[in-house]
C-alpha cells in the first residue's frame, strides 16, 4: 500500500493547477456529542472521500488511512515540536499566552514533545526502567493489586469499574515505579486529568487555567520529592534519574519533572480508558464475552483487539517541518497534521471486518501505542496491567454485568467514560 509520496514526480510539459484541499464530510464534527459517542462511521466517510482533508475549524490536515498514519509517524519531516529548528515567528505560529507558561514549560520538556537529540538522550535514560526484564518483575505486584481491587469490588456487590479498578491500578503501579509514597498519591489523578484537558482540540480558557494550576502544583510536588530523593535515594525511577543526572548525562531538574509527569499521565490515561472502553464493548457483544469467559487463553489477543476496536487515543498531532505530499496534495511547512488513530484502526485495507469485535483476531497491527521514535515506552507495562485486571475480573466476577448505560466523556482526542457502573 502506497502511503506518502517520497518525492514529487517529474513535472509534465504543462503543469496542472495544484489540487484544492479536500474538506472532510460534515459527519466529522468532534464537538458533536453524536460523533463523540461513535466516531467510527464518520471515519469511514473520511476514508471514502480521500487520504487527506483540510479541517478549517482547527487548521489541521486530517489523515484517516492506516498506511498514511503509520508512514507519517515514522517520517522525520514531521515532529512533535518545531522549536528545535524554528522560532514561533519563523514557523508562522503565534507563541502561547504568557499566562499559560507553566503548562508549556512542563509539557515541552517531556520526551513526548521533544525531538532528537534531546528526545534520544532522555528516552535512553528512561528506557532502562522499561526493559522487558524490569517490567516483568512488576508482574507479581500488578497481579496482586488487580486481584485486591477486583476482590473489593466483588465484596461490595459491584460499583464503578472506572473508579474502583481501572483508575487505581495503573496509577498505583506508575506511582510505585516513581517512588511516590502511598499517602501522597490522591492528587495524582486529578492533576493528570486537568493537564490532559489541554490535549483536546481547541481547549477553552477555563481548561487552560486548570492545566496551568495543576502544572504549578504538580511541579512543586515533584521538586520536593526530588529534593528528598537526593538526600535519601531509593530503588525507584526518580532516584535513577537523579543518579543519571549526577553522572553527567545532562538531565536537568525540569526534564526530570516533566519526565515524571509524562510517565504518570501516559502511564495510566490510556490504560484507564482502554479498560472501561473495552469492558463496555464486551458487554455490548455478549457472544465475545462468553467466548472469553470460556477460554482465558484469549486474554492476550483480547487486549489487543479491544484497544483497536475502541481506541483510547483517537488523534495524535505532528508539525510539518519540511513540506510533504500525500496523494498529490502538498502540505506545506508550518502546517499541523492530525493522525487519526481511531480511523486507522478501522481501516478495511488492513483489518478484515474492522467494525466487528473479534477477540481471536490474530493479525492485529493496530497503532494505539503510536509508532516510530515516539512509540509508547510503557506499552509492555500497559499490556500487563490490562491483562491483569481482565484476568482478575474473569476469575472473581464471572457474572459481571453493567448496572446502567455509562456516560461517555465529552472529549474526542482522549476517548473514555465518565463511569461504568457494574454489578456482580
């Protein structure tokens, strides 16, 4: 499957006028609640109407096909930032308002929003904590915690699967890795939720103010934790980052803080939403849930299929650092592309019957964990957490069922539920 044209063809004797940008079908409306409830039919419209669409409300180029999304994630002509090469003015962009600075300082020093060489340096240090062997050592802790959380849910006769299981499991695991004391973890999820609000399309000023406040408070919290770990190092990731800094790897304190926030946000946000999105999909497909209950060996492929079927991160953005061309449409430097993960994961060119939930699906090249140099560093841990909570629920709550239809969050980019009430 051809994706991005690597170079322009030789010019014909008479150069035709460049094609006009294709506008997306009206069914693509990320602020419409009907779309938010089920964006996948609109994605099918997008794919049917072309490989690239200019969306004026957000000044973005939408990329809906799996081949193009996958190729652009690996294309070094695009980047998560442009500030390593251009000023805001050079790039034709306006600098963020000064009052938003705390959020941008925190966000822009995390490796997800950095490009080489800074990205390479920080990822190399952090990856030591996410080797397969290191992650595998966490498996007993993850399994035990998942079993305890599910046990409490069962003992209560049910509850909110989101708040009782899906949230506390990955938050506790990443906090444990970072060395955050159990007594100080209550604020982590609220801070994360406020910061992640800025990743939606065109966030409001109220959302920005919440993110700024959370950024200031979270930064101060981590500065104090780093100060304690400097005096009393432990067997945790914060202590490891401090040691790397002290050994001359040039990891600044701001980079350490931003890295910790990124690991916490990315280390649980997708897992939380994948858990509740996945179980709501299972409840709506009782034959697949019955097959899973009958054969626990399906858990591995079930985790992959549920992340594909209802993707927790629907959109990932890239800046065009050098002009690219997609299907004859030139996207100039300074543009922003929106890579539609949810659409790519339902592309019939790659997935047989993509609208069908098939927990036994073997060939499943979904891109829910991204690709290229920004591939999710915590993907192995996320898989362990998702499998642990699913296994515990299948074992201890074999009759688990929904107590009410859930309320979906009004967000588009980060797709999840407000709650998922269940009973045993």
